[in-house]
């Protein structure tokens, strides 16, 4: 996620990380008694999710550019991984 965030930022595409700490581990919910590893899927996903631009005024062209940047990023990483494996 961090590499994708940097890549998109280099193209002036803003991103965010809205819940870097899963809800069940946040101070506001401490009284519920959850601890680290109680909800492993939530914890794993909180470390992976990246929020993309989404707002009513975003234009179709902007959406397309974001999608193309992400697709290109993923393709380059996949090609790199294949190249490393074939050595």
C-alpha cells in the first residue's frame, strides 16, 4: 500500500488511510474488551487498505486516470515478480 500511495502521489493523486488502527483496537472502543489478534481479518485489512479519490465532483476522465495508474502499478509489480522467479 505504501508503494502504491507513493506512486499515485507522484501523479498528484491523493489517497488516504482512514482506519490505520482497526476500530476494535481504538481507544473509543476499549470498553468492549477486544485485544490484538481477536479480529485478525480486520487487523490485516487495516494494514492493507488504501482509500482512493471518491467524491461527487470527480470526473470520468479522472476516474479513468486513477484506474490506469493502479493497473500500470500492479502490472509492473507482477512483471517484476515473474522476472525474479525466472532467474
